[in-house]
C-alpha cells in the first residue's frame, strides 16, 4: 500500500463535501467528473471500508508506505489492526515527502524491491 486512503471515510460526508474533495483530487483522470467520482464513492462506501479487510490483510505479507500527505494515520491504524490480528509480516516505511513522493521515488522503489526479495526469501 502506498499512501493508502480509506475512501469510505469521505463517503460519510455530505455529497457536496465529497464532490469538493474529489474535485481537488481528480489529477489527470480522464472521463470522470467530481460528481461521478463522489457518486461512485458514496455507492460503494460499504464495500470499500478498509477496516472490513483487516482479517484478510492479517493473513498476507504487507508493505505499507506512507508520506507526509496526511494519510499516514489511516495506514498506521491499519498496520496496528493487522498486527493485533497476528500478522508478523508487516513492513511499514515512512518517507518525509509529499503525496507524489517527488524526491523519494528511488527510495520507494528500493523499499519495494527489498520487501519483495524478503517475501520471496531471496534477501541477502
């Protein structure tokens, strides 16, 4: 997970607030509007709630990468929850950077490769 956001949290707000949030986060997505994104989020909020996936995520190796984009507390809560369920194969890495990891992309890449090596059992 990289800068994981539990989007179901946004769905609990008023539609106008969800639209405003989506308008700020559309970036370069094509073929959507802030309204269509908000409506999809609201319609699927119950299915997309991260807390409902803790049991499944507690059974698999998990790499969680965060930055200073304001989403780290959500990821930290998830890491704590899956560890509480017994997952000892969780790696959490934080980079003091923006949401795009602009100045940390090689470091993020290295973290992912090192984690994959450990999971595959090929780490030196």
